[in-house]
C-alpha cells in the first residue's frame, strides 16, 4: 500500500441556527420510571412525552412507563405532572430493537420553578442486549477516516477481512431499513448505500433474535435518514487529484444530503446522493522494468479474425473468415514511453460509483407511512499484473441495484403497533472484458460496455461489432443473435506466428507466465446475472404486560433469477450455462422479550421455507443410462429456536448469554448452475437444487463492564458449529469427470473478543482485539475443486474428513481509533484509526505444485496500517463549513498481500532459470522469432539471447505478482 491524501470540504446548511434532528425509520423503545425526588416514591399518572412528536405515555401505579415504536434517533424526553416541576432529559439516543432507559426524579413546586433540563448520559453498556450488538451512528462514523460505511463494519471486533466470527463471506445478512439487499445468486452484499444517507449501522454478530433469518454469522442493518422538523442539508467534496502522483489516487468524491418538511410538518422528505470516481482504488507498490526495447511500433502484429456462430436449432458451429486484422496500437503497453506515466499509479484500478436515495414520510395521528427507494451503480476493473502488457483484456465488473419500499407503521393502542412492508429489490452483475473502443469518449457516469453485449445484429451484409465494420456474406443479413442461446463473437487465434510471445515486451514466454504475457481472460469469458424479488412482510408488536413484549411476524418473497455465463467461447466446446427461474421463500417467527428488574430474556422460534421451483437430474448419468431420472424440487423448511439472556451483576456490569440455531439457503448459483450438463465435456461444475440449508449452532457468553462514567470493557466468548456447508463432490463417468455442489463441508469457529470504549469531550475512541480460531474442511467449495484439479494424488473424501485452518483465518486482529477534540472549538478534531492482523494461512508447495507440508500449515506475514483525519469547522451565518484532510496509510507501510507458496515470499517463486535450458537458435521467419529478443538485430535469436530475455521476463513477473 502507498500513502494517499484526501482533501475535503463539507458544508452543513442549516436554515435555522438550532440543531435539526434527522430521524430514521427502524424503531426502538424508551422506558423507565418516575419517582418523587425527595421521597423516592413512585408517581402514577405522570405524562411522559417525546418533545416535538405526538409520542408519549403515562406512568402506571408503580411509576413505570414505556413508549414503543420510537424511530432510531436522538430526542428530548419530558415528564410533567401537576404540582411538580417539569423535567426534560436531552440527548436521549434510541437504537434499533433495543430499550433506552430514561428515569425521572420530579421535584414538587414549593416555589415557582423553571423546567429542569438534564443532559442524558448514554450508558456505556447496553443492559437489554442479549447478543453482541454494536451500534455506530452517523455522527460517530463521520469522525472516522473512512470513505464508505464498510470501513466501519470491517473494524469491529469479530470481523476479519469481511468474515464474521469465522463464517464464510456469504453468511452475513445485509439489510437497509429492515429489507434485505443480499445478492441471492452469489451471496454477500448486493447493494451499497452512500454515507450521507446512513443514520445508524446496527451490527449483530451472534445470537440475533428470531425475526432475523437467512444468516449464520451476522446481521448488518443500515438505517437511513428521514427528514426532520426543519430543513437541513450537507454537501461534501473530497479529492486528491491535484496532489503529486506519489500520493494521489485520482480520487474525487461528492456527497449531498438534504431534507425537511414538505409544505407541512406532517410530510417530510430526505434525499441523499453521492458520486465517486477514482483512478486507483487499490494502491500497490509496483515496479516498472528497464525495457531493452522502447519502440512500441515493434509491437504491431497481424492476425486473422473469424466470426463464430452457433445454430440455435441444430447446434452446428461454423466460422466465417473476416480477413486480416491489425492489433490496434492502444492494445500494446510496451516500453517506457507508456509506463513512465504509471510509476505510482496502476492503469487498471479505476472505479466509478454513484448512489441516489430518497425517502418520503407521511405522519398521521396514529400511523406513519414511509415511501423510499434507492438506485446505485458501481463499476471497476479487476486488474491483475498478469495483464500488465495487454490492458484491454482483463476483466471488469459492473454492479447495479435498486430498491423500492413502502413501510406502514401504525399504533393500535399505547402498547401495540404493527408494521407492514411491501417492496422490490433488484441487483445485477456483469463480469467480462470491456469494449476499449467505447472507453475513448465515455464519461465516468456512463456505463461500461462489454465485448459480450446481449445482442449482435447484422445489417445489410455488414456486421457492426466492437465499433468496427466488417463485411461478411449477405446470407446473414438481417439476423439478430440473442446471447442467451447463440454465440456470436469475433475471435483471434493465439499463436500470432510467434508461439504466444507476441504480447511480451521481452519477446519470450517464461515458464509459468503464459497468462501474464499474453493477457485475454479465458478467451472472452463473461458472466451476467440478475435477481429481483418482490416481498410482502409484516409484524405485530405488543407490550402485553410491563414485563412482556411479544412480537410475531412473517414474510413472503417471490424471485426472478436469471444467469448467463460463457467461459472459453472461442473453443470448440465452451462452458456455457444459463438459467431463468422463479423460486420463492417464506418465513414466520414469534418472539417474546421479557424485561424484569434484574434480567432480560429474548426467546423465540423461526420457521423458514424454500422451494427452488425447477427440475434437475437426480443422478448425473447419460440419458441412455437406466438410472437417468429428472426430478422436481420439493419444498424445504427449517425450524430455528433462539434464546438470549442478559442480567446485571452490578449496576455497571452486565452478563449475557445466547444460544441459537441458524439456517441459510444455498446461494442460487450453487443451486441452478449447469443443471443439465453437457456430458461430452469434463471439468464442469454442476448445481444441485436438492441441497438442504446450511446450519449453524451458535453459543455466546459475554460480560460488559462500565468503568467510571465514560469507559467500558466488553469481553465475549463464542463458539460455532457449522454443518452442511456448500462443498463439492466429484462425479466420475467413463470419459467424463466433473464436480457437483453438495452440502458436505463442516466448519467450527471459536474466539474471544475484547472491546474497550472511551467517551469524552476531548478524548474518545475504541480499541478491539479478536483472538479467533476458524477451522473446517474448506473455506469455500472451490478449494476442493482446485486441489483436485492441480494435485494428481488428491483424495477429496479423505480431505473432507480432516479439519484445517480456513484460508481466511487470522489468529490475532487489533483495531483501534482515537479522536482528540479541541475544547471550545465545535467539530474540530484529529482522528486516527489503526489496525494489525496476523497473516492468513497457505499451503506450501514445490515448483510442480505438489504439496510439501500440511494443508494451510504456513502463514503469510502480518499486516498493519494507520489512517488519519483532521477536521476544522467554521461558522458563517447559518452555514457551518468543515475543512478536513484525510490520509490513508499514514506511515507509508508496505504490506504483503500474497506470497508464492513455493517460497513464502512475495518476490521470489523459487524457480531458477539457467542458460543450459536454452539450446536452439531461432532465425527470422521461423516460429518463435521475435525482434525484441533479437538484441543485436542480426535476424537470429541465439540461445544466449533467449536466456537473457527469459531471465529478465521472469524477474519482471515474480517481482510483481499482484
């Protein structure tokens, strides 16, 4: 990593000089007791209201009250009663799904008293959390040197490189305003939200309640802002484009958010949006070699192009020769004339993102309706140094998503309310090679165009493709080729007359570096998929007694799932798969939150059902086999009991424990991929709709301690058994060997998390430490596939019977941040964030790929880094501008991302190239001759010249493996 700086300016626009709250939609509860300040006796009939709202309650005969269905946010709560002085408590923070306790002591009006105002001191520990809960508000997040909210999530205890408590990266449920934004095809997050729209992030990393399903490791619920009682807004711009190339990444980021009442206080709105364009989203140190040949014109090569067509009815494949094609100059990246501009910034790490979010709120007497939605796009290059000299052919990725949601909340009585949700969510991904001709005049806000567009149309004997005009036979005029069923693609043979070394600036192809030298990912690979679901979801919550809050609910989702993937389309028998299906899922739950004087109990049970709604081969055999049988999927269901308990040991010490069963359906990619495989080819990966859900049994014990008034220490121990993880089994038939997904893997994870928090006006911060042991049979299904593919003596069944450290296991992780504020100067502070992680495991191998040690028996080097943010706020009339500087990798730390399994080093693969390996001279006109290897230009590449070129090419390769 290299050091980068972001310079930013924020403008917080307030039409009123008072603070204007921006509230969110997910709710919590305020509860407490009102007593006489002098006698301590409970006061019945006291009116307790949330100032500025119509929400409130009256105390019972014992002085207790509760206010349910309170949106997440910060409030002022007032208690009043005849003959007593009114008392207000300010800065009351309400968190999603939790109870905020606000107690009052009222004084009698012996004299005429003004309203007593008390500043609430939020407790450092959450007394009613029966599971590990971490809440980060927008105000706290804004102080950290992060660009996106994912940076906050990844620095919480128990989160290691995107994995939560030893789970796979698809075991976390991501939600926005209580609605899932998962990518159900591949797993993981299917959409992101801009920072300006985020009011609060609630992270549950273990033991979550029965209302949450389809997650085995954690739940991340992002609560978005809604308009307040007065207009407010913010504008933020960050950039480092003007800085020297050594510390700039070409990063430009604009964020805007504003909202307030819409004509009346009963109707409010909030709109947020951001755009970001960055030229190098993953800064790495890299080397620019001293090229022996600097004349790029030597790279012009000629090759012959063909059009490959597949008849959708007969399946016949034919080719039409298109004539000689000259490789464009822009596709060549040889010589210092190009690379001198990229000494500090890699040319293939651009990213361009935008988000737009809106929420409209209608507040009625006993109901609230939220209409919300967002749209986003994130596109970026998946650069790797193996395409260093052929930058037009590495993969790029474009993600798009949008969400529409209607959320109605209504009060039935003072202790009972309901919530109804209806909405849709779309997420789609295109993975392939960009059309570089389109990049010349494309603006950053325009979408990538890929070489594998869904439609290729032939007009009047002319094929319009990739911006080129190529004449073909008139017999094809007017035909439209649909990518779902037909493949229409111009391709170029690989040999170029030079035995695969035409794209090497060294004029040779060193052993093991074929892709590095020639580029072009899998002959035109592309993968396009999308999912859209429609959901109706509802729940009913009732505080049936002072001690019992009952919640019951359910949901139904109907999906449209589409996938289309082609791998190696230029071959005679490519990997080709597509699916278009409509599965559904349904769920229901009931839970009881029991709050007693010295104990809180969350008990619940959840029911989940899933039907893949497809047909598939019951047994992978040819259709002529008597065992050939097509089966239809059946409804699958699971029942998940959950239990969580918390109780105070003292008034500043709370113990909690939780136990639960958690299920998660296989990702749809595992279910629907290649359901009817082509048995004429091997090495396919086949889906399996017959798989059951993955299953985790989780245990957790924790002790939260408040130290003084402004510090806390939380210690949590956890253990998880994970059954039925997605793995692979080998399918062997005569002349046919492939792999099928199956629920055959096992994992377990255990660890200790320590989190220290410090709150204060001058010094505040957090330090967390995670000791974790993540083990299992495989970190993901492809681990077994790759081992079997590369190891001739690999025994998959024996491998599954042993437990190994998982590939993402890191034994020790430390994260910390500290903020130093300047007293008397609002919003003026310095914030530093640092992290340390021990290395991930890897399997030592020899130069032939054979294992020379135990699986995952060695470790990569540890990594560490620190980021800094400096902020200064000014006040100009009703506007409060902030100027800030953000530094990434403050100490310019060099971290090793990966190592060669042969040596454990990042810059040495262990291979030795000797001159004795080269015996033959190659003359001009012979296959293998290259001007770049012909050092003296005599028309002969001697064995010695080839040795020198190979040595330099190898050194170039091993010194830049990323």
